[in-house]
């Protein structure tokens, strides 16, 4: 099937762009002397993850136990579940470990750490646990200098649990848009995480792995001394938010939504397409950035951005493309013509689809299933 | 399984609230003397739709051909595909009709109408076509007094196509918030659609059905003279957007997201939960309404709204619940405790899940699958 033959809306991955993005990140990680553990929440797609591993990735990061289960079933064993563990999820995680998955779990509080120790005694088995560090105040984690960090490390260690590492995610990098500020944040992320590891080691807790990362900081870091691995997710597709952050160009964006023109409202200057918010997601991540792309950047079928068009609105299955020159609207965009729309946020847009269509340079496509749910 | 036993995040439907919402709408439609054709895009769930039909609904409205296929397979034959048809989708629609589905399709332009006529001649079979009418300028459709309406009707009729009806959707009702304004818009929706039908009939085109609707206008209309059927979708669940519009109370909202507390950031006054934007959707539909609910309204496990809390932020799998009294935060919301969050927009939140869990008044739940994709 080529793009003209696919039903719309559909999620298209430009394979050459994806491979370029994968190679760019892996080359950079190799040069920085760290291993790379991609975050697979972006695509939840085994075909994409195989390409990441083939390029040199070591293990994966997941945001749900379902992702861990699906990718373990697809042959990946080294998995970091990077969302804080709660007691009720321990049996499901342990079931995966019992099957042979090298599943690392994460905590940032004493209650969860104590529960993991108790559970380990109860089932006579343990997890490798990493401590989550907060290096930019945007979400979860313990501050590098928090006394609780050492206290939790000791409780785990004394409970027979291996404290395998520290991890942090400088997600506030998404709010920046110049390289210098990103480099400063990358250094803050690195230094904070290394500091936490050093404090743990000084307290007699081995803490082998020092794991940092977000797509923008991974691409901006000047050095990663003391860091052992980096995690990043959205770099594999990139999106308009990342273009605004300044770490890619719109021509790097590998994910697009294939859509058909289904109507005209010439008096309003609108072309109606069958990519509404169900197809694009409700993510309006560019709304507070330098350039607001509405619900996405409209392109021709060959991927070239269209001038004088803006996807200004979205109902569930209707997108509203406002066009500058309304007199030419019906001629320029006939009923049934297909367009492609670059997404604001590749993780959110991808999640709307049961499958991607991988697009080769010869114009053929292949279906790549993705899963959803928890 | 009860709510304490379910993995989080999970989508919960309070069955008693859902049934109350279904009965409220059906009773009203019966009193107004019209049939009711629910829009199933809200839930995409056969268990919910069975309850709607059991209460008296006649046929369904769908927004994708996948919905038509899935619900036809589940036993529903009278289906309106309420998004403008394009030529490339005709074979898929015809395959459904050939199986016995009474599928009605919609157009608002001559190009699509001509393509349907040509396709009908080509395959020697036809669809019943309805004309889409624009009564509030918010999206698609022909104005009731547009000359093209009659021209398109004639092209269809002369091409051997039955013009079975006119349909409109006053989606701008979502922007209102008082009953009087809604009643005015409902009358505008009714009058415009009836006017279009009368013009078609005067031109010799039968136009049997006059179909209007949106949840707010359906609940605000004072009479529906000349209308034969009403469509509405979100009323079956309701949500915070609808509460702001004023057509339900938050205690009517049947859909909630079950979540667990996974962390604390007491210095910021934050509780971290495992319902991020993947669980809630990125829909921020209340952001420009009277009350901005952030990413949703946090409730206790029994469904009672929590005072002094606001779901102010969301990462992919992390929700940030800001709590007024930060000193009590860890005691009030211990790690692992479960909460429920009412959504801004039930259609968008539901779409994030492969299944709902229908919650009975005895506290037990049953899995209700839903589908996604196109």
C-alpha cells in the first residue's frame, strides 16, 4: 500500500527520518561515552524499538508495566520501569521478573521503599531498585542533598535490596528554546544526579548506574562525566514542540498524520479534513511556545509544509484548516485530496492509533502495530 | 473485582449514573415527540450502546466507518455515518451495506455527491444520503438557504440516490453556559434544519428525516416541531465541560479515572498520582470555561469531590495534584491510596482506554471492552 491507497486518518512514520534520528542520538551518546536506554513510551511499537536496539541502544525505559510486559514478550530483557512503584503493582512486576525479565523499579519515598522490602521478604525474591532524583523541580524525585535519599538507600540495602542506580529526568527542558539554556539545564541534570550517586556511595551504597535524560538535554549536554547512561524518548520521531525547543527541524519529524479533505467552507476560508483531535490528539503543546502550530503543521502528501495554512481547530473527527487565499481554496484542496500533518507531540498523537504505517523511500508502507492501555 | 483490586489507571463507569443519564435523555426525547439516535463515538462500547437501545434509542450515529463496522457486528443495523463522505471511503462503506447494514452517509458538497452518484452507477447499488446543514457556523455543512443545497439534492435524486434526510449539529453549544442562550441556539438549530428540509421538499426532494442535536441543545430545546430525530453523544457519561455548560451536575458524571498516589513533593504541595495525560487525555476543555478544572476533578474512592485539591499538571504517566494544606499532604494521601478523577471531556478520556470497568452499586466491576482506531 502506498499513501494514496491508505484509509485516512492514518499515522505514518517516515522510516528514513526515523533512522536518521536514531543514528544521530546513538552517535552522540557514543561520543559522550555513555550507554543509551531509549524510552519506548513514545511509540510502544516493537518495530521502532528493534531499530533503536540495532543502532546500539542498551535496554529500554518504560512508563507502564504493560510496556514492560509487551517488550519483554518481544525479546527485550533489560527494562527500567521509570514511574514510582506503589505496593499494589509489586505482584505484577514480580510476575515479570519471575519470567526472566531484568526489571528495575524506581522509588522516591520511604513508604514505597519499605513496602518493597516487606514484599521481598514475603515472596523471598527482590527487585533491583533505583532512586529517583529531582534535578529541576518539575515532577517527582528526591533532591540530591535530601537526607531521605540516604535513609531510603539504607532501608533498601538493609532489607536485602540492591540499590542499582539513581535516575533523573529534566523534563523542564521542554520549556526552553535556546541551546545555551539547554546546555545549562543538562549540566544541572548531570551534576545533580552524579551528586546523589556520590552521596549514596559515600554512605556505603554501591549505586552502579547514573541515569539522566530528556531529548533536549541529551542533545545539549557538553559532557556527561559521572553519568553511565542516558534516556530519551521523543527524539525517535521528534515533533513540533521539539522544533520549537530548537533540537530538531520540522524536516526531521518522522511522524505525520495522513488525512483527506472532506469539505469546504469557502466563506470562512476553511478546508475540512478528517483529522480531528482523535487523529491528532488534544495536545496543544506549542500553544505557549515561540510558534503556535494549532493542531499541527499541514504538509502536502510528499511531506513539504504548505504555506498559508493553519490547522486552527479540531472536533473529534473533523479538523479545520484555515487557508489564507479563500478564493483558491476548493481548487487547491479538492474533495478527497490527501495531506499530511506533523504533530505537536509525537507521544500523544501516536497513542491515538492501533498501528503506524512505516513509509519507505520507494513510497511503499508496512503496518507496524502498537499497543495501548495499561 | 472491586475498585481497590483494579490496577491503576483505569476507566470506571458508574452504571447507576449512566442509566440515569440515559433515562433522562430518552424521557425528554419521548416528551418532545422525536426518536433518539445516540452518537456512539463517546464510548465506542457495545455494553453502553445496548443500554441506550434498551431505553428506547432508534439506531445509532457514528463518526468513523470502524464504528459502523463494529456496531453492525454487534447487531445494530440502522447507522448514520455523520462525517462527510469522500470517494475513497465508498468501497468500505458499500461492503458494510452489502452485508445488510442500513448505512446512511452524509455530504455537504457537489464533488462528493457526484462521486456517490458515479460510484452507485459503477457498482449498481446506492446509499441513502443525508445532506449536512450548517446552523451555527462552527464546522461543516451547507447553509439552510444555500442554492447548492437544492442543486446537490437534484444531482443525487437524478442519479438514483434517495435523499433520506437533513442533519445538523449545533456544536457551538459547548461554548455557552446558560439555559436561555442554549434554548435560543436549540431553536436556531431546529429552525435551520427544518428550513433546509422544507426547501428540499418544495423542490421535489422527499427528505423524510430531519435530524438535529448536540447534548446541550437536546437538553435545552423547548419544542422540536418539524424535527423527526435527535442525536447526542456525551450525555451518556457527561463531563466537566458539560457541567460548566450547565446541563449536568458533577454528581451526574458517570466516567471517572481510578488512580493511585505514587509520590509526594511536600515542599511544593504536590501529590503525584499515576493518572497523567495518557490516562486523562490532553483535553483541557474547561480551560476557557467558568471553572477551570485543570486535568480533572479529584474525588475520593467513593466519588465525593475532594476539597482543596487541583490536578494542575500532567506528564505522560504522572499527574500533579496540588493540595492546599501541604503539612497534611502525606497523611491525607498516603502512598498507594486510590482516588477517582472526573474528566474534562468523556469522549477524549474514554479513548485512552481499551476497556471500561462498569461499577455496580454493590461495588463490583465488570470489564466492558471498547475499541479504537479507524
